[in-house]
C-alpha cells in the first residue's frame, strides 16, 4: 500500500467510510472489518508501529459502544441490571454495532494515511485535483510542524523538571501543570507559525504566477484497481446487509 497514490488512499477511505456511515447495522460493519483485517498484512507497517497507530482507535471504540450500552433505547429482555441502568438485548446489540462501525470506518483511514507522505498528498491535491496551491502548501507546512510540536512538548517538560516545577503535588496540581505547559506550547506554536508564514511570503509562495512542482503526481492503473477494490468491499458489505435484513438506513 505504500506504493499506492495518496489520492487513491483518500478515495478508498472516503468510499468505505461514507457507505458504512449511512447504515447502523452489524453485518455491513463486520463484513467490511473482516476485509480490512485481511488486508492489514499488506499495509507495509511494522507490527509494533501498527499497534501504536491503532491504539487510540482501539481505546475509543469500546467507549463509543459503552455509551450505546448504557443510554440506548430499551428493546427486548433485560440481561443485566447495573444500578440505575437496565441493560437489554437491544442495547447490547447496539453497543456491538457501534463498536464495529467505529472500527470499520476509522481503521482504513488510520492505516492508509499512516503510510502516506504528506508531501505526496499535497502534490496530488494540487496537481490532480487542482486545489489552490496556496491552501495546499499552507496545510502541508502546518502538518510538518506537528513533529516539531511533539519535540517542543518534550523539551518543555524537561525544562520544567530541571527548574523543579514538574514533580510533586496532587492530581489537581498535575492538571494545572498540564495547562501551563499546554499554554506555553501554544505560544511557541503561534510564534513559529508567524515566522514560517513570513518566510513563505518572502519566498513568493503566494505568487499569482503558475506554480511548478519538484515531483509530478500521477494516478496509475494500480491506483484505479485499489479504489475499485475498496468500492467492491463496500458493495459486498451493503449487499450482505440487505440480504440478511440487517440494513438500517439512518439518513432520512
């Protein structure tokens, strides 16, 4: 997948996500998730990095299902009484459906963009989709700054620890320290962004003339096959959901 065009990855993720979002049923989400998991070995990401990239998704999806479990509409027999909550079979099914849906929608986007170089994506958006070059290059510069912000956060933490203001205290003190450090990081980011904008202006990044590009963005047959495969997975998921009677169109 690392050799697939970033635009093909963007289209594939959009197709799968849009199809799964229009129906709240476990069948289409489960079918799409099975295909996605089967294709993970071809993602080109080492197992340790893949686990690190997917960890926020694996943490967030069960919490989304928990909300449906506790606050969904009561349907069917009660399977568990937990304080003020009477959890029914319908709420359990809803929780499972929401969890599968969140994972199935987010997994291709997370994996595909983890294998995408932001510069290649910017080249494709500007050259093939003809988005405004000023907007694309500005967004690319902002994305490139994220790595610097991570380093700034680490250096701020080390500097505050060296000054003796990063240790000790209770939980509220830790929250206050986090807020102070976040404000310092915001100040650094705003200053760096202003300097970068001035430098880009001085180098005529907003010139009205026709822009040239160091690399030519292409959309090959392989990219078309990749998008077609994503479309086929979406169609199979919808077809099986309709055939089993589980299809539940949520947009009226």
